C-alpha cells in the first residue's frame, strides 16, 4: 500500500508507531534515520509521511493513546503495511528486545 492509500487514522498509526519504535532505545541512529527516509520514499509520499510523523509527535500523548491508535487500524492490508515498515525499522540495527517486544505486542493486538 502507498501512504495515500492509508486512511488518515492509519497514517497516524504508522507515524506514531514508527516514532515509538525509534525512541525505544533512546538513540536515534543514522541507520534508523536512513530507514525512515527509505520508508517515506517507498510509501510514495515522503512529505506526507514526515508531516504525519510531526503530527504524531505533537498529538500522541502516551502509551495508552498509542495503543488506542493502533487498535483503530482494522484493515488487514494497512496492518501489514505498518508491520512491514516497523520490521524494517527494527532491522536498521540489531533489533533490541524492546523493539521485538513492541512488534510482538502489536501483532497480538491485531490478532485478537
């Protein structure tokens, strides 16, 4: 799916979850930066992706809000797109336990 094929809620989920993933290890590496840029390009709307990432930074208030945003994503193809982006982001460096845990939790939320 492209970024424009995602609903505004799905775009926010992708951005907020991407931001959370990057912040898990409290170190925004060059590899993570490069991967975020690649995700933005691959989704076909880099400007929209970065704008939504900024929106997520300003509006997502904490873990409970992030969970609610993730739960609002109901389309299977959107979930797949988001998971693939997050898996790629986690693979930018050796995936930490926290990143793996986040991915496992998200898969669990969406499997229920």
